[in-house]
C-alpha cells in the first residue's frame, strides 16, 4: 500500500500599505506565498505549485500577483518605500 497526496504551506513574505482594488481603502496588505507539495508517506518531497497573492486586512479581498511583482513588492517594503507603485497609487490629500 502506497500513501501519497499533497500538503499546502503558507508563507508571509511582507506587510505593505497599498490601496485596495476591492474596497478602495489604503490599508495594510499581507504578501503571501502558497506552496503545494507532493507527499509520499506523509513526507513532503517536491513543490507542485507556487502562487503569490496579496490580502487586504481591511476587507479580506485577495489578489493574485506574479512572482516578479511579489519580488518587486518585497524589495520596496525592505527599502522603506512601502508598496505604493503597485495596483492603484495611494492618493494623499495635502492640507495647508
């Protein structure tokens, strides 16, 4: 008897401030990586699929992003620029 299947892993890569495409609020978004691995006798052997997504902490909406976009967002968050260039740019009101 051979026991095989899949198991999912979820990694949080960064927390960014973006304008949500769903609710339109500037809110924190988590950048996540989902990896599904093939398992044999409950031992994960190799990845089958890898997906990147952002999730709005205000409304909970998820949006898929490419690997390149995820890497760009990670470098922006590490550089202290936030993530304002992705998606819809945050519009700030200046009051004098």
